[in-house]
């Protein structure tokens, strides 16, 4: 085992025998080590299928806190594994590739965000869960795309609010709540790159299809969408809605779960600008591979560690969200 690989590659670049069945070996390892594998909606199909639980980032971290497993393997991006560690400090949290970052989380540097807060005193700080532990530690209340509206509305109408880091989600929440939150200028590279003209062409070619979009998308895409919601909300909508065809404006990995839940329906990925595949993928999510998962679980590396002082501050903002959500029945 060469730990220097973590510095050079972000993962254990250790050769794997070609004659082994990776799925079988991973199943053996997870049982031997009492490990749970958590997979995000945006990872590749075969990794979703091998995961013990599949969901969005907060669902998975909450699941991690409930499990009796000793090891949490997070198939997602780094901030998600951090969130699991924040909520489950007694568990070992590992991730297949340390370089599986997030453009949205990276768009909000903690030092700059702290200056932004200090320059606007008297504001309650609300941050999207898609942030680093350092940002969570500077935050009063964490929100998700599924509960942001209700949590913002639970605060007094005259309450001054800073919202970060996603300006698209913040603008959307402002538009449906009538609030005037002060927004950090951050965005997800996947959701800001959808090709509106191409989406409208798909709609013209498929007039019976409904356009559904994640609120991290740019406003023009949200305007033409017939359903706007979190990844989990979009999945649920396609299961309960009477339509049989959908144009899906979020990371294309979710289509796997949509097809599994509704095999008779048609799901069309909304294309990105300059897309060659006719879809829109997160290159960070796709850093997760079954080979990296095998080495990660075998050697229990790379491990995700959060400074305890930061962890305790970050946990407060997450627990505050959970408390408000419980009171609101969310």
C-alpha cells in the first residue's frame, strides 16, 4: 500500500487482480468490517446499485447517523462525507477519492464568507448544505433544497438574512417567499450550464414531456420548468405524476433511479452547453469508481477528518435545521 498516492492522486492507486469479482469482494469487505456504503443519486449506475442506501446528501448523512456500522463509505463528494462525519463523529468516514470536490462548495471560501458576514452585521446566516464544514461552522441554519423555502418562511418577515453559497437557489427562494435575502455569488457548474435553447428544442420535439428542474438551475430554465424541486422531490414527482415523459434538468445520474422506479416512463436528460453526450454530468461525482471503492474499503483510506472545534460549530447549524424541520413537520 502506497499512502503517497493520496497526495499524488487523491485515491489509492493500487493495482487490483484482474481475476477477482469486485462486487463479491466489496460485499465481503463490507460485512467483515461492518461498513455501510452510502451512494448519492449522481454517481454512476453500478455504484448506486451496490450502495446500501441511495439518496441526496442530507438523506445519506442522516442515514449514516442512524446506522450501527463502524465505517461509513461515502460515494459522493467531499463535503457530503464531511457532513456525515459532523453528524457521526464516532464513526470512521472514508471516501474513494479525496479530489471528488464540488464547484459550488469551492465557490465559497471560508475567509471570504466570514468577511462578507462581518460586512453585513445583524443578519441571520443561512447556508445550503452543499458547503464545506468551515462554512457550516460560520452558519446559523443549514438548509436543503427541499426545506429551504419553509425554513426561510419560519423566520420573521423582517429578519435580515444572508444566504449562501448558491445564488440560483437563493434567487428562487426569494422569488417564491417575497424575501430579499442577501446572496453570496456562488453556483454549481452543472446546474448553471444547461442549454435553454436545446431544452426548448427537446420540448418542441416531445410536446408531451414535462420539464422538471432543480432550483440550482439558472432562472431562465426554472421559468420554463413545470416542476421545480430537490433531487428527491423530482424523483417522487415522476413516480406520482400522470405524465409518461420528462425532460430532466439536473445531473443525469438521477435518471437511473427514475427509470428503476417508473420503468414504463421516458426520461430525457437536459443537455448542457457544448455537451457531446446530450446530458449534463458532474465530473467530481464520476471520480467515484468501483475500483476505487474496493481499495478504499480494503485499506480504509482515504479517511475524512474534521477538526473537532469546526465540527461542533458546524453541527449546531445542522441540528438547528433539523429542529426547525421537526417543528414544521417536514
